[in-house]
């Protein structure tokens, strides 16, 4: 009778909720949990009980990778912020987001994922130092256009690597990953839509580059793939004499598209 419900900051405004069944949760309990979210005008995605669930599994490393880039001297903070916003179409970059939600929360989340999932997820030393300073990230600075591509490649690669891994592990489906990004993070496109736009082979190449220092292989969902990812926008279920068709475009208010 028990399921988990994970709401997103700010829960009064953010529509996304992750519904997390246990191995013994009944279908009825899960269906009721999802129905309650719909009644509250929330958008529910279902995922396995795993560290970071779906969205934080790739979003926390997205923040952490930005700090790593700063730590390694790849680019200055203003450039990383600008490149991330441009590559992902995000309204706020990783450093501004950490300032809004709390830099210590980013450290706590990265520490937890690092402990559970390995060194790729572990917090950058610079993130620890920033928390110890008790200051927000200083967002001012000149953007170095020549370094934006390198920043974008790293942050996209980390996102593709981790999003692919969580699908390989059965934590969530590609639709859950992308709906989570669009609804919960307000990205115009989720990781797999971004991979389609960039080209799946190129996305796999970027993922491989990020994973190599940590001994992480390219996720199977990317390996050898030559065609774009296809999303299930309509789901069907038949119960006796009743057939139910469910449109799965919640971020577009289930508006019809050509497909």
C-alpha cells in the first residue's frame, strides 16, 4: 500500500512529481497515487526506487559538471553559465540555479549520489569550498565565446551518459526522462530529444568522452544506434470490454500534434 512521492522545488509551482513504487507496491496503490497527482494538476512520472530517481540522477551531475569545469579551468563561471543556458535552452544556468535553491543542497545531493553510484557523481572540490565559504556563486564576468563549445560538449556528454545509464538500468523510460526535464526543469527539450537534435552518434561520442575517465561505458541505449529515439506519445490499455487511450504529452497540455 506504500509508494514514494517526490515533489520538486518549488512544490507550490513545479508541476512535476515522481511516483516511486516499491517492489511490493500494488498496481492499485500506484494508480491511486498517480490519480491524486492529476487531481492536484501535477504531472506524474513513475520510476524505480534508485538513487536520484529519474530527474536528479542527471540534473545533480549537470550542476556538478559545471563546477568541475570551473575547477579544471576549462572556462570561467560566466562562460559556463552562458554555454549551459544556450546548449540546454534553460532559463537559468547551473550556478544561478544553485544560488536559488541553495548551494549546500547541491553539495548534499552530489555527496549522496557519489556515495551510492561512484566517483562520476561525487562533488567537485570547488563545490565543497563554495559551501564552506557560505557565499553564493558570483555570476558576474566576461563570457569567452571561444570556450563555449567545449563547455557545452562536456555538459551535454554528462547528461547523455547518465540519462542513458538510468534507462539501461530500468529506473525510468525515455519518455519519463524527457518529461521530467521539460516539466520539472523547464528545459525546452529533454536529454533524448537533445540527442536526436544533435545526432545520436554525436551524443554517444560526447557521452563516451565524459565516461572514459571514470571507466563508464557508453549506455547500451546509445550503442550502435543510427536512428533517432522514438517517443510513445499515445499509450493504450485494454481491460475487458474497455479500451483506454492516454495521450502522453503533459508538458504541452496533451495538445495534439501531427503524430
